[in-house]
C-alpha cells in the first residue's frame, strides 16, 4: 500500500540514511549501464548537493524504520498497475530480513524520494531493484551494528527473523528493529554515483546470495488489488482537494494553431462556469462542476487560425516520406562482415519490406491531473511515469526553481508509455494559475484518442543471402521511423501552446529487429536504424512518444516474418531453421525449444498451399529479445477464408528474464502483453487524413474484446543465478510475428502490413488465387 | 439545479444537481462514490457501469433525472475490504486485475451475470463481458475468477 502516513519532515526527523551501490551483472545490464552512464547530465539535474533533490547518499532518503518495526521504502519509481510495488517490496523484505507485510512502499513523490528515472523501458525491476536491494542491505548491516552494541554480542553471532535480532543460541537476548531505530534516523552515508537508472547505490553493502531468498521468487499476492476491487483505492481522477474546480481543454482536431477568436457568449448561461482560460494558443474552461466544464468545452466557439503545418493525408504519404526523406541519424546497431557484398554476389537472396502503422496507447482512463498553484509554488497530483520529468517540465514552463514544484504520484489507469508525456499536469497548472484555485483536469475520450502521442509508423526492409546448405550467410536490415516528438526534456503540449519552442529531434524508437544480432549467428550482418525527422512546427495529433516496447513489435514482426519466409521457401521447419542459426546462443535456443515443446510443435515445412474449406488453422513461431529478456511465442490461429477474419486461439510463451522476483506477477505481465500484442497485430491502426486524426473513440479505434482473447500458456525459465531483467514489455515483441507466421502456415499468404485486417487478408488471398490460377 | 432523490446502495440520498447531468458525475462528485470511473463518456467502454434495478447500465450516458428513486448499486455497494463480496474475493484469489481501472465495469457486469446464471461457462462469461473493455489484458483471469466465484456461491 502506498504509505503517506509519514511526512517528509517526520522522515528527516526519524531517518538514518542508507545508500547502497549495486553491481552490474551480465552483458545486457552492462550495456545498459554504459548507455546510461554515458548520458550527459542535463544542467541542474545533478542530484548531489542540490537543494532540488533529496540526497541520494543519505540512507534516510531510502529507508525509514517505524516504531512498530515496519520499514518504509522510498522510491522514485511508481506502479503503473503492473505490480512492481509488490515486487520491489519483496526484494526489500528479503534483504532486510523482515516479513513482506512489514514493508511499505512510498512511491514517486518528488519531495520524498530519490529520482531513480522514469518508470519506463521495463527497467524498474532491472535497475531500481538492485538499487533498493543494496539500500536495504546497507540498512540491515547498520541495524545489526546497533543490535550488536545493544546486545553486547558480535554481529556475526546475530540472527534476524522478521525484524527481530537475537543472539544465536540465546533467543532470549533479542531486540527488534523498532526498538533499535523506530522513529529515528539512520544518519548514515552510503556511496552513490550516477543518476536515475544509472545510479550506482551502496556498492559497499553486501547483498544476499539468491539461495538465501525467502520472499523473492514467491507468488506473493499484490498489495493493491483488494482496494482496487472494492473502490477504496484512490486513482488519479479520484483525487480531490477542498475548493477544487474542474477544467477541460479545448483543442482543434488537426494541427494546433492559434485561436483567432474565442466567443465566450457561446457558453453563456452554463451554470457554474468560472473562466475561459486563454494563454497563448492554450484554451481551457474551468467550472465549479465537472458537467459544466464538459458542456462548456463542447459549446465554446473557437475559431482557429490557419495552421503553420499540415497533416499528411494518407498512410501511403507517410510511407513515401519515410522512404524518400534523408534520415537525420543512422544508428548502426550491427555491422559484421560485409553484408552488402555478400548479398550482391550470392546465388540465392531474399528481400521484403514490412509496414507498421501509427498506434495508440489507448489508456482506459484518459489523461488526468490535479494542480494547485499558489504564487510561485505549485503542487501536482498525477499518474505520470516520470514525476521528476513532470516537475522539471512544469518548473521550466513557469520559470521557477524545481524545488517550487512538488509532484505527488497518484496511480491512474494503465498507460503503456503514454504518461512519459504528462500533458494533463501542464494543462491543470495553466488553469489553476489562471483561476488561483486547485483545478482537476481530465481529458475527454476524443482529446485522448486524438492528442495522445502515438507509437510512430515504421518501415522495415530486410535482405538476406542463403548458401547452398540452406544457411543464412548475410543479413541486411534497415528500419526507418520517426523520433519521438515528446521525450524527456522536450517541451510538451501545454508548454508549446504558451510559446516554448521544441528542441532538436531526438532518436526515439530503438529500431526494432536491431537486437536480432543478439540472437542468431549470421556470418555477415548489418542492422541500421534510420530516423527521419518528423517536423512539428506546431504539434499535430501525430505526435509520438514511447509505446510499450517501442519499435520492437514492428522490428521483430519484420525480422521474424523474414526468417520464416526464408525457412518456408527452403521447405525447412520454422523451429529447426531457427535452431540452425542459434548454435552460439544456447539460452535463446532453450527458450525456443521450451515454447515448441509446450505447444506440442510438430516439425513441418510451412505450406504455401491453401487449405480446403472456409476455415484453416495454422501455427507460427517467433523469437525475440528485449533488454536481455528472451521470449519465444507459438501462435495458433484460425483463418476464415471467406470473411478474411483471423482468430488467435492460443499463444504459448516461453520467457527467460533471469531471476524471477514474483512468478505470478510475471505470468500476468506476459498474459497482458500477449493480449495487447494480439490486439495491436490484428486491429490497431490510427486513422487520419489531412484534416486530422479520425480515430476518435473505441468504435473508430477498436481493441480486442473478451470473445477474441486467446488462451495463453506460459513456460517460465528461472535463472536465479542471473540478474533480474525486465518483463513489462518484452513478451509483446514476438506476438505480431508469430501471428503473421501462423497465418502463412494456415492459408499460404504473407501479410507484410500490420494490422492483419479482414480486408488485407482477403486482398492477399485474392492476389494469391489469381497468381496461382 | 434541482433537488434529486436517489436510491443508492440501499440509502436514499438527495442531491442538488442539474438534472441533465449524467449519473456518473453525481455519483462521483456529489456522493463521493468513486467506484464508477470515467473512461469514455460515450457508453463504449463500460468503466462507469452501475446496476440499475438489476440491469447493468452505463452511468456516463444516463441523465440523473431518469433514475430518481430507482435502486442503484455501485461497486461500493458490492462489498468492502473488510467484507468483500464473493466476486471481489475471487478476483483477489485469482489476482485478476492489473491497473484495475476497468474492474468496476467488469465486476458490475459479472454480478448481473451471476444473478441470472449461477454457473456460467467460459463462453457465457466472454459473451456477457464482451461489451466491457480491458486494456491491460486481464481477461483470462477475469473469466477464471468469475467461475471461481460461481463455485464458491454454489458451495455456500
């Protein structure tokens, strides 16, 4: 449970600081560490000796022992509904030798926690886990030191059970954590270097061997579910303050321009109207009741000036732009041998291009935040994935020191990357500032569908050469996409509306499929991510930000379809063909084999013959890696050749993310990824034209429903001797490829464009029919 | 504004409200019942569902004047942490929610389903809940939880 019962002042009064540094293990963790360590620290963001930040070197910034012996663990990470609150508490409980229910997590308040980076990129367990583990271990060591003095026994003779320290062999000589330090500070410095995900905390603290874990590895039930199921949980939109007003935003459906005129007489007579807020090109309405604000936002007549930019008119226009525009950065992800030369001289080659559309995050609850501006200070309650990012953006927008902005995390609906851009908080601040009272802003459904930053369109082209033995010898893969228009450190919607300029484009989506070099052995390979600028002189509804496992469902849809195409052309079983290219990656081979075995995979070469009768069944496999986590998926589909509809009946997943913290929570993340991935593969595509986004609601942007959800069968591969890697996103990555390959297996057509709509399938079947006729 | 009498979770409540206000905002803001959520305001997602005289309705498109003095049940009326309803208990036992934002609609529709079919098949549940959207992908556990609740009711 979120424990807000301890205030920062109480904490500082009470706490002893524990800082722990964590070691980095394994190539992916090392790579990530190098990546994050290499990032320049933006000016003013260095948390050391900085009044804008809690001191990471004080153990009291991380842990507080209560008089009842429970321990509050403070973390800048937040729970987005994935269960990391429970998982992080498991980690802390083990290192502190307390019961799970003696740990309380305090998450994501900028004045009470250390910035551990945004809750994004599946890095909470992978990065914050070791940070908190080392903090907890340093805390335990200090508590043992205090106990040794109190009990007059050497530390090495002490044992700890459920937060009670006793002398080995003399159980009567005991003292509890609460008696030792309850309500007091540790007053202990620990080593800390780096920032956020790259923070190296208390390396001097000795952490436990996995064999000593009692809570980690257990399917501990989540602490947040009962209150969520009984309406006792406070979600972002449930937060309220005395005297709070209600705000709604008014934005055009196309490119943001300036309001040439705002006709306030158009909302005359709506009871409870407080103010039409206009600030630059920002327009919002504030009212005493929510219904009045909604009515006013609908009725307010705003004439928008001609926009400075225009929207692309079609998906094809965007593809052409992606293809023909010079990239501003080419990230070479792999370059081994000379793939180009090998392919140009090979006797047998393959080539294919794959398309991925703009997609929505589609939060069930649209953006929402409450802001209370008082003079040059502001307090915000929001479900942001990055409370510190929200704070820094708002401080920049208002031109005040960061410490004048306090952001309190209040969990909202699941957001899948969307709330790395916290638009509603800025909207609420602008409206609260204008009326001098706390304002709650909630976007309406169309606001969210139109204006949420989207996962960008992607194009991937793959080429390969195959030798006489049927082995892929050369691989050339280029992914082209747009950068994120909304990223950490760039002005967002509200800021831009009041006149702040956007900064240079940042590469966004890691080019999906790039990580393929971490899986297969190809003699020569080149993998490049090309980013094409996506200029937004004024923000358009095709703004972009990270969408669950950014870029990778598309990249692996392309690369795993392509591997499958080659296997089918060579008349080789899809699993066997992959295994032939996994000789130097036994961990990936094990995952693939585990999924195949669980699914009862029968060796066969995929058919190119269409089955008889209207319905055909097929199976497809895909393998993927994300942040070191390996995932294999076997999809079983049923295709109706008369209607073109695809039903995914079952998905079998094998999953290796190293040490498993909570196997039930992990399985649930996988189930969610499979279902969301199936939805994205089968039906999700943002519709737009030059006049704006046309996907305004759940009818025009359908997502998967109960009747169409596949059964999910999961094999977990636990590697307790390895570090725990991320699991919030990786298992969505192989889903579209596995489904595409199963469709091919069923009816012999290759769908190279997502989503796999009935229209696309029928078109492909017709083309196949006419070509074979 | 008008005085409107509502029968919510077995209690008579009088609110001062614009009678055209959708029931959702009255429940949430006048009566502090935060079980029903705003998801779309269009009757498409089901997050705002309440039970009106035994029928699941979308409170975001139901004007409050149309439900005066009629029996309304919200999620708060189902059970509490101290005394959870068998459905709420079963959902915890199956760990059947991720973010939980859509669970109001799922639980209220599940309640209506079990009231008319005490032993629903997986297909019955899928059909009954098809109009409710869940984005985190809790569907499979929801199906199991509802069947678990049905079994526990049969035993009771």
